[in-house]
C-alpha cells in the first residue's frame, strides 16, 4: 500500500532540493548571502504559523550565521504580514504547519516557504545555513514518509 504522505514528501523534497544546489556553488565562491526567518515558540519552531507571534531573523553568509534578531509579528493581519516580511528582507521562511491563505500570501511575495518543519530552532537554522536539506529528522510528526495514517 502506498504511503499517503509520499506525494507530500516528494513535493517537500523537490522544493528544498532547489535551494542547496545553487548555493553550494556560491558558497565556494564566497558570495552567498541570505536572510532567513523562522517562527519561534520558546526554543522550538512554532508548531502553527497562524498562531505564532515571534520570528527569529538570521543573516547567513557563506554557511555561517552572522546575525540573529527576534521580531514580533501577528500573522492574523494578512495585509500587514506581507509588508512586514518584505520590510525585514526575508528570502526564506521556515515554519511548522501553515494555512493555505498564509502560504499563498508568503509565496506571492517571492519568499521561499519551507513548511511542516519542527524541532530546535538553532539546530534547524544551523542545518539550513550549511546548505543541508531539512530532512526527515526535522519534519513534523505526520509529515514523515515513514509515518502511517491510521
């Protein structure tokens, strides 16, 4: 029996697969720079974007985290959300579960969205900064290929 999550998993890996290939080349040339935001709850990725209230914003240069800051935000004000993310210069947003309306708004702003990620914020950020795909160990429960539907 085919795992119902396999289509989702393929889509997730396809989206993440685009990111590391080009930056790996740029890392070698010393020219890679990116601004990444992660929704935060305590020291973990906020499990639901729609109810998150804090972003960790990190400047990454050549596989190193150069600067980190925290910013309050309210995703319930959709018009303000896109303005804020653009104002902060966010290029990539890593989060837990997210509603369709928010994901559509974020992607419409040309921000790369990596949803359904969970775990320790620092470990996720460090892995992403080094150009590693956020694999199964960082996926939220129910989103892993080996999770079975009951």
